[in-house]
C-alpha cells in the first residue's frame, strides 16, 4: 500500500502519512484512530512510547569473540546472574534460541583475559558504564550477592576456584521479563536425554525454563565449580575404585557439599555402519583393519572409555587411525559414521538405534546428576527433579532404549 493509498482510505493527506513515518509529525488522536481503522489493527500496534530497557550485571561464562554486541541467555544461579553467550551451536537447538539480553559493555579484566572482545570501551568506575556504550552514563544497581569471578582458565579443576583474582562481569540489556531468570534451571551435560527431560519439565511446569548446555563430564563439573550451572551431568568411571562419578565429583568439588542423583545406566560402545561390514568386534580390530575412528574431546567420558579399553589391550592411542576433527557430542559421532567420514566412534546404544547404526557394547556407565546442596531447595531445581519419577518420563526413556532407569532419581552419594 502506498502512502497515497493509505491517505485516501484514512481520509488524511499524503503529507501527513509521510510526516508520521519520518517521525516529524505527531498525529492527533483522530488521525491515530483513522489509521488504525484503515489498517484493521489497534492503535498500540502502530504507535508506542520507546522505553529504555533495563540493564543488569551478569557473569559471562565464555568470552565474546566478536566486536558486535553479543546475544546471551540469562539465569540466576545461587545469588548471581549468569550470562551464556548464544554463539555458534549454543545459539541453536532445532531452531534459533531467543535471547534474554544483549551484552552492551564488558569489564576491562574480562577483555584483557579473553583477548576476544575488541571494540568494547572500558568501565570508567564501579557500576558506571561509559556514554559511548549506552548513550548517557548508566549506574547499575548491584544485585545482592554479585561477586567477582575468576578470568577464563583451562587449568586443573582444583585450581579453578582458588584463583579468583579477576572479573568477568558484563552489562546486559534485558530483552525479556526478568522474572524468567528466577524461574530457570541450568544444566550442563552430554546425554541427549537431558533435552528430553527439559521439554517434559517445561510441559508440566509452564512457568519454568530449563537451559540445557552441552558439555562433556569434566567441562560440566568445571561449570558447576564456577557457579555457572545448577546441575552437572557426568558419566566417568574410576577403574581404581570400580565406581562411577563419585571420586571425580569429590575431587572437583572440594569444600562444597553436593548430592549425586542417578539418571540411569546407559550402554556405551562402538558405533559402526549398519551390518558392521568391517566386522569390528573389539578396539584392537580398529588398528588391525585400519578403521578410521572419530574421537571425542579430552575430558569426556567417551574419550576416557576409548583410552581405557585401548590401554587394557596395550594398544597406544596413536596407533588408531583417527579422523582429524574432534567431535563434541554423540549426535556428531553418529553423523560422522553415517556420512562416511569415519568407520567407528564411541557413543551409546540409544544413539545407534536413533541413527540405525550397528553397535558393539564395551561398558555400562552410570549417568549421574551432580547438584550443589545449596541449590536443592530452589524451586526451579525442585521442579526439575520432581519429574524424574513421572511415569510419562519413564515411558519416554524406556521407548528410547539403551537405558536402565530402574533407579532413576535415586541419591547415590552425598559429598
């Protein structure tokens, strides 16, 4: 519709339409009503008052690696707001993840530590951000309990919570209702079952949000140690003790009290092409037949399983022909085999079933959820845990296959 067409229908001049569109003319109530009637909508859909969106301080979990303002999702974990950059795969599930906010300023310590946020002006005083970022200087009311966090580090777990000398605070312009941040539970883990549980929880608790961040077991524990998530999922086996997860969690969470709740026991093994045309039966066959294997990143339970099985057979890892790229989740293992990039890879029986691949079992691993006790009484965490025993959740996992969920929801350890 041209300006003249709309002017004819509304009974106003074309110049009036042009002036309104350019912002040079404030229409009268009569003209507003005529335009709304002509366009078949409400006045509020055509005209509104631009309001300054609120800004909050949050702790950024990863450096923002571009000069543009960064989209983030937000959640309150304990007594602080955590900002999760929506970058790369983290910006998608099946479709793009809506942002809760937009980073508009980064503290100097974070910029120096990450070397990855060029073009962001420094903070000029505690709680005050410079005018070139936000227009006028904006004083941010500090949220109760907000504390400085350490700069990003790839060091050992035991050192990560002891060197809190820097800060990674950011100023975030909110794009959604702040109440949602208080009704969000954040989980880091690698089993696809967590996304299924997230959907089930949100179905039965419509006001609750579940943020699921993919991370292998050691990375999930690190996030829990840093106070970035409520729950960490893990499946690590200790051959010295013969137990799963407990010793790793105890070592990582020194000085913190936590509970381990089991999700189930899953079968881990080698994924191969349908019918297993290479007739692979053990990890030693990978070397003998010259099979190309796709590997997980170091610190993941699947990578540890492969290394342990090779060590049991006294086969050095470098003897196995590996695809040059490391994958970061179980679906990518399956896709690498389906697409012909690799002949085999470590994953689970349920993933093999989902992709129609062959499966060679190697180990039964218990998958546990690790939760700091200080979070246990929080309503979002309680609501998530309550659905573990729901019969419809059990039915979903039983149909999925590859999981023994007879002890789902059972507390297996207090540390």
